[in-house]
C-alpha cells in the first residue's frame, strides 16, 4: 500500500506541474492544443488527490456501512476519470471546430515546440515509473494512471512534430495555412485518444455492474475448481465470479451426491482448503466462498 501511495502522490504533483506548464504556455502561444493538455493535467491532478484517498479506502475491512468492503470505489473512480476526460474533449473539439469556421488561430510555433518537448520528456518518464509501480503493486488505479501518462507522452510527441512542421510552413509559400494547424491538431489529438477514456468508462461500468470476467478467465477458474473437487461425490458445480477493482470474487455452489456424508464440518473445510489451494498463483488473488447443498434448487 505504501508503494501505491507513493506512486499516486508522484503522479499528483507531476500532474499539477504539467497543468501549470500547459496553461502558461497555452496563453503565451495562443494554442488551444496546449491549453487542452494543461486542462487534462489539471483534471488529472484533482483526480489523483481523490485516487490517493480511494487507494487507502479499498484496503479497509468491511464495516457497518459497507458489509462487503470498498472495492467498488476503485472502478467508480476510474469511470469518473474517463467521463471527465470525455467532457474536456467534447468542449475542446467544439472550440476547435468554431475556430476552423472563423479563420483559425495565430500561433507562436517556436514556444509551442519548447512546451511539447518538455511535456514529451515528462510524460514518458512518469508513465514509465508508474508502469513499473503498477506491476509491483498490482494496483488498477496505478495501472490506469500509467496508461494516461504514456498516452499523454505519445500525444506530446505528435504535437511537437506538428509544431515543428508549423515552424517550417511559416517560412514557406504555405504560411497562410498555419492558423489552421492548432484547431486541426486539437481535433486529431482528441480523435486519437478518445478510445482510451471510452475503454476506461466501459471497463469501470462493467465492474460496477458486476459483469462476469472474460470467457477464458471463467474457463480457467472453473477448470481449477473441478480439479480441486475431484474425488468428491458431486452432482454438479456452479461457479460464479466477478472482478471489482483489484478484487476477484468466486462463489462455488457444490451440489453433492446423496452418498456424500461428511461426519464433521472439518471435512467440508478440507474441501474448501483444496479449492483455495487450487487458486494459488491466480492474479488477482481471489476471494473464494464455497457452499455445499444436496438440493439443486438452492443454486437457482
């Protein structure tokens, strides 16, 4: 948890730095593309502060308000983050279209290149650090954060290349196209990244709504369960599962045959222990509940 908190704090302060850098350079260069980048970073800073709180919250045990813990706060936060990114993108693309219809915008391409190079280096550096942190901690929050930084870095590289092209155009017979570069760039950037927040929102909603995991994951979990109860007189096995944030829940409903007559509860616990052992090495580490019945109706 300490490593996760450190990674999220680093992201928060870097987001604040990039937001200030983007807004200042956006004003100096008269570039909405740079201003958009600054506002994205500002949203990132605000969300990072909330993320730190949520990362601590999901580690807390269940209480009288949340009997199953706080796991759902993680996908909820990621969904909100994706929706905010989509909202900022919507306003920016509307402003870009309006600029195109009114002759474009003047642009200080030299300063814009300076900003893009600084942003490129900063975003890729933080993205690399966050990716390594996500692998160490297994945190979905840090994983989403790493993706955001790396996407920002790639976009900063594209922005740098476009602004270099604008510098070259200013000294050519095509200088009259330069005012259109910034609004076109805003539109292209948004179209390039829109899949990322859409995917974040989709995945977050799937977890909040309790969707089952991918078919291959379901098949692997069921295969482990069936191997674990081999030798136990069983009529049928019902395996239900869902992933919420960093937690993976598995409910096994075992319909035993009439000849299965355990003499004590400890014998049932032995079967449960075999099932838990069968999930060793599975990521994320699952929370497994196993119930036994002789009547199929209790599984409906």
